[in-house]
């Protein structure tokens, strides 16, 4: 928040964004966003760190994200690894996203130790 304006938001859940399925030990990053003009200030990294910290505190050992192709490099920098892709059909169009995972069983994921 800056001067009362929300400049970044996001969160996580244990249910799969596409199916609602819960897999033991697995959490999901959901809807991370940083307002244009506020990129490069480590706000996204801070949101991911908070989600990972909270997930670890509840006993989760892995986090998954369906990253937009534009955000794939960001998630790779904070420690996620691409394991495939997801395709979301929307009528005549489709949204392709990178399916990425992070092992959070260690105290500090490698990307956060930098």
C-alpha cells in the first residue's frame, strides 16, 4: 500500500484453481498482481515469500502456480520450476499458462536466500 492505494495483491489456497481438488501437501499461488509503475520494487517477491511462509506454517511442502506466459520469468526467478503447461478454453479462445512448482519443504527456498 502506498498513500492509501493498494499497489500489489495476491494470495494462496490449498484448492486447485481449475478443479477445486485438494492434494495433501500442495498449495497454490493465486492472482498475484502488481500495479503498473510499481514493478521492480520486490513487491511480487514479498507476496510470494508471504504465501510460502504461511503455506509452510500449515504443513504444506510444495506450491504450484499457473503463471501467465508474461509472468513465467518472474516465477522462475523466485524459485518455481516449469513442469508443463495448462490450457484454459474460453469459447473460441484459449489461455495458455505455465504450470510451475516450488519445493517449500526446506526452511528457505533457494531464490529467497539471495
